[in-house]
């Protein structure tokens, strides 16, 4: 992208742009000074036509987003469970997150809102819970995540024991949830 180094972007919408490459987008986001104060970034794509960001692209983007960012839409990107640790710190300053049409499970999504025991001892897990910083998310887009992933087992968001009441943000519940699409 030819843009002057003095540009100061706050909003960048590349959603559904199918004449750009993931590598080009990653290079721009990593190297251009214009994005240092970015507040809104839309990289969503329609996976039935085109996938902009693959696994390595997703990792590079998630590792290099500015702390000023408040809205991120990566719906349709090849986001895997292995990217969850990179998404977690973003939930501490993002207000909107679009992760629809990805390969995340409900366990992955829940881990963005609640500390997960994983392989901690009971004492270590209590320390993790005490030091846990709540999510700042107010909007979460789960469009296109198959119903089988959204309601999996007892811990699913819309299953027999819904997790929504636990997914508070500093005492409030997520302002808006979106989930549509089939399996």
C-alpha cells in the first residue's frame, strides 16, 4: 500500500476485499507507522469465496496489533485453538471482537472470559483466578460457528449449562452476542 508515513489511521476496513493478499496485509500492519493509533480493524472475509488470512498470517497479525485497538473483526480467518493465547490479551482492551467462521471451539471461546484450570495445581489456579483481568468485550460475533461447537457438552454457551452469565466484563454481561449460520 502506498500511503505516506505521516498518515495516522484510526479506522481500517479491508473486509471482503478479495484483491489483496494476507501477506500484503500482514506486511502493512507490521511495518507501516500509520496503524500505531488504530482503533478499528476489519479483516473479515467470506470464506465461500476467499480466505484472506491463513494460520501464519493470523499469528503475525495477533502478535502485532496496537494497544489502541478497540474493535477487531477477523471473521473467516483461519483462527485455530492454538491462537487462543494470542487472542486472550486482546480481550483486555478490545470492546468488539469478530471471530465468526473460524475453527475455535466453545472451550477456546470460554477461555477468553474465564481462567481455565489447564494443568495448574489447585493452588496455582487460585492464584490465576485472583490475578485474572476481566474482559472488556461488549460485542462478540460468533457467526458461522457450527451449532455443534457452540453447544458442545455441558460447558457450551447455549447448551444445558449456559456460560453466558459467567462471561461478564467488569461486572457487566456482554452487550450483544451474535451467532447465526448452521453446522
